[in-house]
C-alpha cells in the first residue's frame, strides 16, 4: 500500500512535468525524491522528517520540501 501511494506521487510529478513542458531530467530528478505521499511529506518540518524517514531518504525529502517552498 505504501509503495502504491509513493508511485502515485511519482507519477503525479512526472505528469505535471509533462504538462508544464519541464525538461524530463528535472522532472525525473524531483520524482525520484518522492518517498511518501506528497501532501503529507511537504507539510513536515525538519524534526518530523528525521523521525519518519531513514538517513538515506532525509536529504531527498528536505530537498523536495525546499523545491516546493521556493516555488510556491
């Protein structure tokens, strides 16, 4: 079930990138950082990220949150 939710988030990022004519390399780079449902992941603060994700994922999640906040 978790994988399905993650795959849906990655697909949503890739579909949005296609619609906005973003370069595939940029869209793919962002999609690879999705490790959970996007709506839940983007609202976390740094302490919550550290509690919910493993060390390999923390950097990706923090990068994605930064990209989100810089572009909203």
